[in-house]
C-alpha cells in the first residue's frame, strides 16, 4: 500500500482516461453524455475525467448544444489545438527541418535549415540539437507545451528504441540517435521517438488524405524522393514497415544491376541513378528550384533528365506493384514537385511492366504534403504516447503499470497529477 | 415459415456445427466435454453435433480416455482421414498434376501428366478435364468422397470466382476457368476453387512447416520456380496475396531492364532469364533430371548456368526483401531441387544488395514440399469451405444464409441432412 491508495485504482483511471480521450478524438463535438454512452463509463466518471483532460489542455470544451435541461453535459468536446504539440525533426541529407504540430493537426514554427549532413554524425547531431533547442525556445516563448519529440531519419531504425542501424546517405553506422540527442538537448531519451522518414511521411500522407475526406486509396506506396529514396507502404489503411521495421527500401532496388556503385555498397540502385542529386547532375541544375525553372522553360536537358528518372522509378516501382498489387503510387518529397514531368514516363513504364496493369492501371498521384510529410509524421508520432496514455502527460511522475525506463518525462510544461480526481471504475 | 422450421434455427446450427469442427481441428484428441468447454455450447448440443459430424465422416471418434464414469464423453475426437478429400489440380507449363488430400493432410492418388500446355486454353482444358475425370473415377473406385476441386494456375486469378485474367506462360487471356472446367467435368462451378499457384504453394508450405513443428519462420517469401516464377508472401503467419489477389509476381521483376523480351510483353524479366527453360537452355540439358545429373557430375556449363540464375534470383529477391524486410526465402518447385547449387550465389547477392543484411542475414532454405506444394495447396483450399461451413457438405441442398449461387453441390458422396438433430442454441 502506498500513500496514494492501491495501484489498481490508478491503473483503472489511467485506462479510463485514455478511453475518454479516444472517444473525443474519434468524434469531435461529442458531448459528455455521448462519451459516457460510447465508453460505457458512468456520467460521473466521464465528467471527472473530462475535467482532468480539460485542465491539462488535452480537450477543449465549447459552446452549448441546443438542448433543454441544466448542466454542461450538452457542451461540445474536441481535442485542444492549444494542448501539447509534437516537435518534429527531419534529418535529411541536405537539410534539417523542424516544426510543431498540435493534437488537431495545426502546424507552427516550421523551419528549414539548409546544410550538408554528410559530414558525419557528430556535426549533424550538433546541428540537429541546435534546431531542437531553437524550436523549444520558440515554443516556450509562445507558451506552447511540447509533448514529445519525433525524429525522421533516412535510414534503418530499430523498431523499439532510437538506434539507427544504417543511414547510407548520411554515412551513419550504428548511431544511438535517441541517446546522442538526449545528451545535447533538454529532452529525455524516452520522450524521443525515432523513425524512418519514408514510413513517417507515408503515415502523415495517410492522415492528410483522411482529413481531406473524399475517396482515398486504402493501399498505396508513398515514395519519398529526396537525395535518397524511400518508400512507405500503406496496406489496407495501415503502415506496413516490414517484419522488423526495416522495410520500404525502394531506393536500393537494382534498376541497373551492373551499374554504378551506390553508397550502400551495392550497384545500380534506384537512388544512385534517379535520386535528387542524380537528376540535378544530369539536368545541370544547382538545386531543385533551379531545376523547376529549367523545366518550366521546357529546357531539353532538364526535361530529359527528369523523364529518364521517371522511367527508372517506374522500373523499380513495377517490382513493388507486381509484388504487392497496390493500386496507387503517391509521389512525395522532391518527386511531388516534379510530378508533372515524372508522371508520364513513370506511368508508361508501370503499364508495360506490371502484369495486372491492363485491367487495373496504376494511379500515380502527387503527395498532398510534399516535402513536409516526413517532419509532420515525426511530430504526430511524438504525440501518439499522449493520445494512447494521456496520464503519462498529465502526471509524468507516476509510471504506468509495467512501465519501462522510457516513460519519465522532462519536456515542456505539465500539470502535476496531485489527485483531486476520484478513481473511475 | 418452411416445413423444416424457422430459418434462424438452421443458421444457429450451421454456426455451431462449424464451431465444433473448428474446436476439433485445432485440438486433435479433444473430448466432447473439452469441446463444450472451448465452444461454450451445452454438452447436449455438442454431443448431437459431434454425432452429426461423425456420421458425415468429418470427425473420427477413437478409444476411451482413461476416465472414470459412464458415457462416451471421454473418447477422443479428431478430423477423419476417411472423410472428404480435396482434389488438387496444378496446371503448369509442362505438366498437369492431380492429387487427393484428406482433412488430416494425407495424400492419395498423386498423378503427374507431362504435357506442353502452351497449346492454348482449349486443348489444355481437355487435358485437365481428362485428369480430373480420372482422379474422380479412382476416388469413387476406392470409396473416397471428394469434397471439392482446387485448381492452381500460373497466372493472375480474380480473387472471387474462377476467372484467369492472364497467364503469360500458358498464353491465356481472360479464361473463365471455373465455368470452362464445369462444362467438361461433373463438378459444379461453385465447387471449383481457382488460385494462383505460387500463393497456393506458399500456403501448403506454411501448413507443412507447422505440421513438422519446431521453430518456423512467421514471415517468408516462397518462390515457385518452374518455367515461370511466382512468389507467395507469408507475412506474420498469413498469406498476403496483394490488395486484389494479383500480388507475388516475382517472375516479372526486371533484372536486366533492357534485356530480352518476355512473354508478358516487358523486357528482362526474372523468369525469362532465370526460369527453368532459361537454365536448361544455358546448361544444355533436356530436362531437370538431366540437369541434375550434369550438376552431380560437376559439369562446368551446367553449374555456371545455375549459379548465374542464382545471382539473378538474388537480384530480384533483394528488392522483395528490401521492401518487405522478410527474414527468410524458401525455394520451391524446381528451385527446391537446385537449392544446393543456387543457394550460395543467391545468398551472396542478397548479402550485397539488402540494406539490413549485415545485421540480419537473409536465410535461404529449400521448400519441404518442393514441386508438390502447389497441387497440395490447391487440394487443401478446396476443403476450406467444408472446414468453415461443414453443413454445406452435410446438407448441400440447403443454402447458407446470404448464400450466393456458388454453394450448391454435386461432387462426390454426401449425407443428406434430414434433420434428426435438434437445433443447437
């Protein structure tokens, strides 16, 4: 027995608190009574938990629904746009991007720092730490609570924990990114989530498509085309990141198997021949903006460079589509901007090489989020713990049942969980 | 109201009958009391349903468990090896194979007819019909009830229904195989299940690995290497056949994108360069037996031909593994026999090209079933309806609730479902 009562009560409240938050997230505008109906909890329990979530700025309570009778049960509940924000970080070959994304998807303080991150993990980490510290300062200045940090990396990331096995384009081998960053910024390793940038971008794109409404593909390959090329697979509405989290490495599909050496050690990989650097090089353009200017001016060399990349991308994607039978390819990252010039040669190549294409032509579309997808996905992922276990944000001092060391918190402003709320059951 | 009582009772019995059969299938040797515990049905209901299933030869009841007390509840129940068998048919480029597989996996009457099935659907269908008729005659002669027919085809098969969109190696376009076969053999279209041979082979291999016990891979790519090459993807213990059933087309991965024309219309496909015909051609061997003799004698040309195929196979599989992050590749079909010569160059290629291979080397193993996998998978799939809905076998005359036209039955011997069994609830 502890002074705060038997552990079981806290476990129950923790669980119910998550139930209530999920009910509100799934149905913005729901009333307290509606939450009670959907969760099966008593109205009294729901009310005390809603009060707790409102106090923590996780839920916002608005207006009164036009109903007779007393009380505030008729008010409308939704996730709070002023609650905790996820701080997203993308470490790309040629830039570090940061942004803050709130529970309702609103973005603030997006910032891109151009830099060549091929100069080794130590320098890149200093750069990243500087950007994270800047973002935290800006958040504090504006009174935006930060609920966690998500980092997108173009490499193989261990599914649990923050270790990057290999990021060929950064020249990284075995970097414990969560630990290394935690040494440099006021964030605990447990508040850092590290993920593959292509997977995070696909998740963000899926969320954006759902928010936009209309008919959205339930299965697609999202291609993140930057200096490196990665793919995020969405199958039946869910991310499939491989059996151990190392899937989606489209950039290393051999499109010219005896071709030039790639940074991964193999030969003729897609990204070596059709990645951003390869295209800029062939097109004779300094950067993507310059390339787009050439393309707009119908420059023959630039157009041919992009069309050639489109055919190579089609060669690689034909294997992915022949294997997984996905109806849609979404072009993200730099490829989203190049979509008008890439789409035709890519679609032609898929039409020739995909066995089922005669009956089911593959749809090729540009990403809604473009180059912002990965950093948004990183930020959103950082909020996932709060959404599934809001008590971890409300009372960070109290570890959940069966918690590991990764659940203690130190980022941003929190409400201490002194317990005026009676245990729900 | 019908003469046999309200529809609801039949629906309930149908459901409970399936529950009881599943309980026995999942736990061979279980007692009637054990089935009651596991299903939550009353002992009386279980007993009447078990009697019904025993009478239909779906369940076998054996011995007495050493227990005190009266009655036969202590006897041991298992699927009956003498019950309905699935008739499996494999239509390959160079043979038609048939076999009967019982509920417990026992195989009878396996038969291979060598033939060149590239002579158009009409002639091939005559050949297939002849083999099916032979198998049905032999089954009738030996008193083996046939519960359904499954056909494995090397092509794109529509997930629901028996239409083959395209089978490049057979030269088939849009063949309604279920309808066409039903015109030629005493089997209703609804009793014919048509599937892609690589998918059926992967399912059979998964079942065989589970039956063999020990540690088995939960995720693997099963490669069916014949004249054509297909893959069956097992992810987390389940077949993934693509979002519309057209997945697994490994044979059309471009391993030499500007290479020779393939039967699919594209260029440089894996099966064009590393399929059985390509290997035999390069090795100067008449057939696979002759090739194996040359390999056993360490013939340099033959060895080089197979090693070259192994490298090409590795090139294609590196894309599949980079995409899906599967730990294991299973070589099936002819490739299973060539495993000793294929494995090294294949493993080398995967080691170079798969990004995660340094931490997680890809395991390459030979299939347990080899060339028999597809036909076994076809036979087993034909029994699936009986296992999920045993009443469709016991009382074929009575359609299930919401039945489509494909559930009427005419194959083999059945027991008429005159209803001495009281409805279970």
